[in-house]
């Protein structure tokens, strides 16, 4: 059987079973977004790695190397944020074709450094190798979390509200503009959406407020797409969910691209992915108060977009007119049929 | 300028300059084989990443995926050993073509698990992505070292003896057999050399004796080749070196392959690389005693192969007949001219 017949998530489950160990120092191993480790210190360590492959995650001609450097680090920082932690160190593995321009590598590292400085991260090591084909950038990030502040995908309880930071669908709208340059939007709209696609902002400040509040029950960052990522919370918390399409925070710019692409805006927000906003669950009595604290502390908008249901009630999307649909995970999946033939850049 | 015009090590120096930070918690950043971090615990953390690219480091048709899994982890464990530490956790990034067989991935993870179990390491996370071309396996390892036991490339002093564990050149001899199957050696010789090439053993037990002795002044693992790796000790310790070719520990099997390939055996030992033995320096009065302790404690042979010189005296290789040659780093270099056209598997 080929891995494309099995799909990414079943393959991960399969290999996780091959390597999972029961050790008291491994608080969270394979399966969540980050590993949580008790390495003897007061805090727990958070470890995360994310690989970026040319032709799959990025197109060399479309992204500036400095943006790629920033993004390759940012998407890992986002996972550390989602666990309620702070990032400290990064290591970078690069596989490079021998004809890569030295200036391109310089710019990649300038982007890494820029993003690292912004969030107090030190790039402390790495590794370079030649590549017979495309470029591969693999970034490993190490962080720490106070034990009592750790947030995982598991922990959501029926009745909890589902909240998100920022706006959803902007990165997908930016990608849509890249793939179909004929979509006519004005320069400011284009620029803002491309920035969301190329240089996502890890929500570390927002995550710190959420973690310290002690009110959130589960958290994840939105990388694959809300429908897929909220599904991870449901899987690991053993709950259902109801998402209200009409409440999804969608920017005017993303709404404009959705209209011009003839797609409902909630579809971009639900299925687009790569927004790197935080999605978290909070008991109903605390939800509005926490949303306000985050907004006051960081200036970032927070929106209640749904509620957690008992497992047996399933996963639903409620459209604005009242129509109820099953909430299907339609985010990005590696090894899925046709993933590359569609020319998607992820 | 292309990176092939610059070469691997100047490129590493160049990007290191772009990202190096002066922080008290970064004990060793980019430049040594491992990052050494003070993350608040009693011990220091050791972090290391090493990427394996199909067509550069391995050929899919030549190596069994279980061997590849073992090796991808082992080469990182070897770096943790060389710093005097113990490995604890690993994360694995994989880029896989969509048509990769699920059984191949299973076997890769079985190899990872096997090697991890052998050395008390937990595989705690990772990441999978599709690859439009070849397979990429990037393994990150996190370990710990007692502060007083840390060993680096720097620290060697004139007069110190240079010691190595095990035998040198076996992995290169195994590679020679792979690339020229016509070299006629008997099955046992072939098998032992291929095992050294495909499944190197990280010298963790030996490193523990060395680190605890407090006698070694510098240490490195032999990945690129002795001439290149001892050069790293010289660079970072600001010393010269004299290596005695006649003292290099070379197995009868490697000598046989050298003879059949019409190469002097010391050339395999000096330039071959991938032996993953330890090379370390010890003040003269302590060298023989430490060698004996290691042999008694682990059963692994240890050989004195040279001596550290003042920087101004340079780097020399003394042949058995007394001829003295400059010791040139001729180990593996990424992005070097013709590295791939020679079809080398590294």
C-alpha cells in the first residue's frame, strides 16, 4: 500500500504506535502538536519540528527567502504558543541544491534572525546538506512552559465555548490571489492578504494571556484549517462541536476575494488553513471575560465562534440561514490524492 | 555566487554570523557539533539535528529502511556522545513521495525505535510532509550533560595526545564495496564492513567513561573523516596536530579492501568518514591510563594516534617510512564540486 492510499493522519497514527513509549518524563509524546518533556527543570520543555518542502509548502519563485525564513520559524513558534509556552531556541536543517545562490541563503537566515529576535528566540544550531532536487527547510524549536499553564488539544468539555484570535481565511485568500492573479482587488487588499499568507504572526502574546488566565481547557493553532484543527480538539478531547458560520471573524479583504472567487466566505475561513491564529475552548461563564482580557492586553480581536458538544452529538456547522451541515475536516492533508496536481502551495 | 562556489564550511560560517547571539543561556551556539543550552535545570541541554537526503546521504535501493532509521538516529546520538552527554529525546521530520510504500515507512520507524530503545531515547514527535522528489529524513535529538562533563571541539592543548576509539576506515571500505561490487572479498568481510557503513554504533558508553574521567580536553565524533574532523578540533582549539599514519587503528577487513582498491589503508582511515568513532585529546600523562579505563569499562579498543602541536607548527601526517606530509582535510564536504556526479553515497 502506498502512503497516498493511507493518508497523512492514519500514517501518523500508525508510526506513533511503533514508537510510543510510556515514560514518566514524556508528558506528551507523538500525537499532539508539540512534545512536552520533563527534563528535570522546574518548567517542562516543549519541542516541535516543522518541515517546509519546495513545491509542496512553498514555490521558490513566489516567496522571498526572507519571508520563507520568517515563516519557517513562525509556524513553529505558533505551536509553542498554542501549548501555552514560550519559545527559546531554534535549530535549522537545510537541504540546498548546489546551484542555490549564496544571497538566497543569506536572506533566508536574515528572515530567521528577524523573526527570532522579535520573539526572543536564539538560533543555536543546524545543519546543511546538498539536495539533488528542491530546497528543504526544517526548523526545530525548543521552548518552555510552566507546568500549570500547559494547554493541549485534549481538555475541551461539553458546554465550553470555542474562541479564535484575529481573522480567519486571510492566508487562504492570499494564496487564492497568488494562484489566480486575475482576481481583481486593489493593491492594499492584495498586499495585506499576501502578508498573511507569507508572513504569519505567531500569537505568543495572546497565548500568554490565555495560559496565565487558567481558564482555557484546550488550545490549538490553526495551521491546517479550522475545520480540520477543531476536529483535532474534538478527537483528542472526545467531544463534539457546533461552529456558527455567521460568527466566524472574516476580514473585508478576505470577503472580497471570496466574493470574486464565487465561494462563501465561511468556506475560506473554515478550510483555508495557514492563518496561525489560536483556537481555544473556555467554559461558558469565563469566555467573554477572557476574550476581553486578551483584547485589552494585546489589541487582538477575539471571537466566540461555537460551542463544544458531547461526543455523541457530533460535529456541526450552522450556516447563517439556519441550515445545519456536518462539519467535515477539509483542511490540508499531505499525501492526499491530487494534492500536488492541483498546484496548491502549502 | 552559488553555494557550490563557496563550499559547505564557509557557508556555515557565513550564516552563523547572521544569527549568532550573545546570550548567557546559550553556552555553545552555531559552530560546534551540538548546541549547549542552559535552560534552567541543573544539567545543560544538548541539541543536535542531522538531515539525511536521498541521493546524497543514502540510496533507497541500497539501504534497508530499518537500517536507515537506525543510522539517522545513531549519527545524532554520536554527536551527543562526543559532547560528553546522554541523549533523551528524538523528533523526526520526514518528507516522503506520495508513492512511498507504507511498509517502507513502518520499517524506518522500527529502525528508529530499535536504536532509540538501545540507548534509552524516546521518540516524542515529528512531522510528515509530501515530497515531490526524494525522501528526506531529519532527526533532532535532545540530550543532557552535567556541566562539568561537557566536552567540545575547543580545549585541546599542545602536548595533548590524540586518541580514537575502535577502528577507522571500515565505513569507507563498506562504501567502496557498495560502489564497486566487483571488489572480491569474502562474505564475512563484506558483511562486517557494510554493517559499519549502514549501522554505525554511537560510542555513548565510551564517551561516558571519557567525560567522567575529567581528563579529556576536547572531543569530536568522526563523521566527515579524521583529517577533516581533527581539523575542526585544531580550528576551534587554535592548535596544530601531528598524526602518525602507522598508528591508525585499521581492521584487517579495511586493509584488505584498501589493498584491492590500490589505496594506502591510512587514506581510508583518514579520509573515509562515517566511522562515528570518538576522537579526543588528553594530556600526555593521562592518555594511556584513560585508554585502559575505556577498554576495561567498555571492551572497546582505544588508540593513541598523534599529538597536539602549537598552532604555529601546523598540521602534519607522518607516514610509516618517516615521510611527513601536510594533513589536509579531505573528508566529505557538501556543495563541493562534483560531489554528486561521483555518485558518492553519503
